[in-house]
């Protein structure tokens, strides 16, 4: 099988490339290596993953931008992939507020360019789109919550289902641009009969993740704690998310690829689910134990685009794929810190 992965030097993309390469598939990776620029980072995150993937003989690396329609048409026409896993994207809410035009061009325009290129190159090819829980916008804040000592929780709900309302609410430009790609991926199934899978992801974390304050918060906090550097918590720290170890996510992608071809245009809420949730305060407690360090915690005002609680209802994926998350938050955080401790020069 030939699998083409966009954003393949990113966190999720590089793990997809490694996973499927180890299963003897031919893997084509496309990335423009601009992530460090987006987040204003001096550290070479995607460049590290790009070099890491070069060890695999069955991985082809192509430096290109998914917004280049001519290049995408040419590459997909030549490669004729069986599967496209579209992980490329602009993932930062704050960046989308600063530059909504580029955010849209990456997340929305890039997605339809790839869908169209795959439809022309291999109309029977499969397309996996990495969407986000932000498509539900502020509607999630209407779900009643309750307060515990270290966390908020949904009061009468185990999590957000795929049919939850996305209309008449604020999304941030990031949520809108991802929703546009999300809807195009659904529509290409309805209109053209393509097998597309839309994964609305919660918080994905794991090794080779170069977290930033605006994106990848589990990795960001883990890196700061390892080096004994202060962190800022916006709000009171009781906000929670369901967290999913990255290899558990890739297994869900694999299950979709192997699923019945009649499974077209399906949406899956994808995260750790109600059994794998974590608040900021709980994470800092874990990190104190794992790193044996205390750091200064600064508290700042709530950011208006933050949700106090977001938990995915993952029962649809569990039922259809017979899939479940395997790595618990304590185990995953420890694995992440161990990786950081083995690669300190990447962060200094």
C-alpha cells in the first residue's frame, strides 16, 4: 500500500509515517517545514522529525506546500497513493487571530486542493482529514459543568458526540478554517463517492512533540517542568481535556483504512474519551512527581477562546473499529518526559 502523508514532518504526521513505514508500506511525506516559523520558535522541530524519517528506506521526503495546486496535482498524479493522511495544517488559535487569511489558506484551501488532486489521481483512494474539536466552538460551553477540587467536569454528559451542534456559535478563525476542510472532506464522499474519514481531534500528545504555549500544552508543560522553567496558567487550571497518546490515534487511522469501503464521509470524535482526561492542575501534579521539580506558576486571565471542559465521546470509533485508547495519562506523561530527558539539546 502507498500512503501519502501531508505535514509528515509534524508531530502527528511523523508518527503516521513511522508507523506505516514499519509495516512495510511505501510512504510519501510532504511538508513545507514552516511550523517553527508559525510559532516563532528558534528550535528546529519539524526539521528534527524530517531528519528522523530519513532513516526509513521506504519513506520518500518531498519539501512542498499543500497550497501549491500545480505541485499537489503533479505529485499525486505521479504517486497515485492508496491513502492520503492529511495532517498538514496551521494548528494555533492565536496565530489564526493574528493572520486569519494565512490560517484559512493553509487549513481550508490546502485541504480542497488535496481532495481534488486525489480525486483526479485515484478516485478510489482514501482520504483522512485531521479536524478538531474547535469546530463545535462555544456551543460546548453550554453543556452544564460541575466543579471538583482540581477539575471541572461535564455534569450530565460523558462527552461530546459527533452530531453535536456546530451552528450559531463563535469558533475562532482556526475553528472556521478547520471546519471548512472538515465539510469539504465530508462532501467529497457525498458528491464524488470518495472514502473520506474526518477525525475531530481533542488533545493528542506524545514523543517528538515540540509543544508551544498556544498548541501542544501537555508537551509544553512537560518541557518547562523538565528544565525547571515557569509556566503560565490562563484561568484557574481546572479546565480539562481528554488526552490521547499519538500512537493510539494512528491505530484509529489504520482501523479506518482497513474498514469497509462503504464507510464514507464519516466523522469521528477522537481523543482519550472520558476515561483519559486531564486538567492543568492534575498535569502539574504529575509533572512534579515525574521530574521531581517544582516550578513557578503564574496565573493570568481566561482567554475567551478557551473551553472549561472538552471531552470527546469516542464510543462511535470504539463500536465501529473495536478500538480503544491503550496509554493512560500518567503512563503517557512519563513516556513524554523520558523522551525529553533523552533529548535535552533539542530544547536549548
